[in-house]
């Protein structure tokens, strides 16, 4: 069963990117090599939904990102959520101030 999830307050719902198990040159990283996995695990994801209070108290007056943007966030931030009880795929609830950057151009 798939749940509908809406972030509340200052939170965003983000689909984190998968950690690559292979380097750009084609070398397969062993699952037991946690150091390599840590180096490859750049925390990026796609914003799925934005809570209605995000960035309301920053004084900036505009959001730093929008739904569909690819963002950077700290490695261990957020709370995991499993919307589908039959899948191991997860989403993250992040606080609005946890976002450290937005990918502008992926060329």
C-alpha cells in the first residue's frame, strides 16, 4: 500500500538519489567497502513537496528551491519515511534550513 505524504511546517519531502555502486571509470565498488561508499554518497535529491511554512521566518521572502529542483543537503540530516510498505525505497523529510545548495546546471 502506497501512502500519500505531505510535509508540514518547515519541512520538505525529498527523494534522495541512489548511491552509485560503480565509479565513472566503471570500477564496481564492493558493498563492504564502506569508506568508498561514504566518498560516493554525495547527498542530493529531488524536492517532491514543500511545507507551507518553509522559509517564512528567514526574512528572505522567497523560497530557495522549488518542487522538482535537485538539492544538496547534509549526509545524516532528515527523517526517513517509507511510503510503500512493500518496497525498501525511502523518502526524506528535511527542514528548510538543511538545504545547502541547488543544482543549477547538470551539464
